[in-house]
């Protein structure tokens, strides 16, 4: 069976410890035609990316995905197909800010755009996140109009690999060129 | 057609929820995410909210039984509750959560207890009204007006 892959379909990794907010962000993202993987902690997010929590050694991310996390995306060498990470700020253990720092410190994943969400409007918090590499900061509850702001950040990254063909799960070559 | 009176009733119930301040614009945002592929999205989210709320309310109740009050813990629980209430558009419940948190910050135990009683009342009222609303919604069938236009 031929699998048609939308050339503009992006994969977003959503991180939030609240079950309700995870359901909401997942629906918002899918409504906007994003593929979504939703996890409930920064640790699980790093696991999914293949980054060990203790170090960001490049070799670590060649390990296979954790099976407890569901995702439609085909893994292709270093490219786990995550095009954007959207994370809650306030989470037990690793905060969204901690996660942001780890991503930006990683040689493999530092170019993945990271967006932070928070229910609290604290300017110093917002500025710190933006200064340390977050693309956007959304106040919760997140709306469709916020999610619509994501695509430009993703298009920026995608244009780099537009000449390279994508592979579907069945191995068929699908061109991503315009 | 027999559906129409049910839909009218549903619209009246819905309007009342907004007019009485139980729900805010966020609830409309949820309705707009509902479509043919996800026809029960709003009710699913609200059902998760009930479950989540029951858990948090129990935690707060237990925390209020321990003296002296751990205001940081109480505040943390209420932060969660406020967040989920906000996500479904539970306006009055969210407002009362804010009051509770202010009492936590000013270390006012009496205030916390009073506010918590009020919060439980508001939550119970909201839940009762929403359950009635969804019961009618199920009987009325799909409401095109509440769905996102294609």
C-alpha cells in the first residue's frame, strides 16, 4: 500500500505533566495538521530524543526509541523527525526551562525550535526563556491562534533539507521538493 | 422533528452556563476543536477534568488536616487545579483558586479553609450543570453550530 506523506507534515514533541493540557495541546496540534508525540515529563522527552539525562553525548541518540512512547514517526539515523518541541514550564523534576537548556546544549538537537508554555505571566521568566533560546512563549490556555504561529519556525528549519527525499515506513521514496 | 426542542434546550443550557459566569471563552475554544472525527472531544476533556479535580481536591483536603498547614504544598496543589480549570474554561472555579492561592501566599489558614469550602461548592455546581448539559447533548445529537466550520 502506498503511503502518501504530506511534504509539509511536521512532527511536534509536546511535553506537559497535566493530562488535560496534554490532551488539549495534542488536539490543537493535530487540528493544525501536525504529527504529535506527547510525553509527561522532560525526562521522557529526552528519552524519546535519545538524549541521556546525564550527558548529551552524540552516541547516545543512536540508541533505539523507548517503546513506552507512541509516535508515528519513522526513525532515520540522527533525525528522529522531531521538528519542534513545545513544553510546559512548571513540571515536577525537570522544568521546561531545564529541558530547553539541555536541548540547546546538545549538538544534535540544538537547532530544534523550542516553545515554552506557562499559565503564569511572569516577565522575568518569559525573558529568560527567550534569551536562552526559546522561539516563543505561550500563555496558557494555549489556543489555535498560538499554534498557528508555529509553522513559520518549522518552515525555517525544513527548508534546509528540502532537497533530500523522505522515506516512508515501507521504504518508498517520496520527494519533498516543491 | 423531535430533535429541535432538545437542541433549543441545549442552547438555553449553554447560554446559561456562560451568562452565569460558570464558563468562559476557553470552553468555546474546546468546542471549536470538536469535529466529525472527534465528536466527543469536549466531553472527553471535561471527564478528564472531573477525574483530575477529584484527585487534587482529595489531596488538598488531606493537606488541610495536617497542622501546621504546609502553604507551599497547598499552593502547589491549587496551581494544578487552577491550571486545569483554566484549560476547560471553568471561570468561577478558576477565580476561587486564585483567592485560595492568595491566602496561601499570605499564610492565612482561616482564609484557605473558607476559600476551599467555596471552591468545592463552585466545582460541585459546575459539575452538576455540565453533566446535565452533556446528557442533553447526547440526546440532541451532533450540534453543527458548536463545531468548527469546515
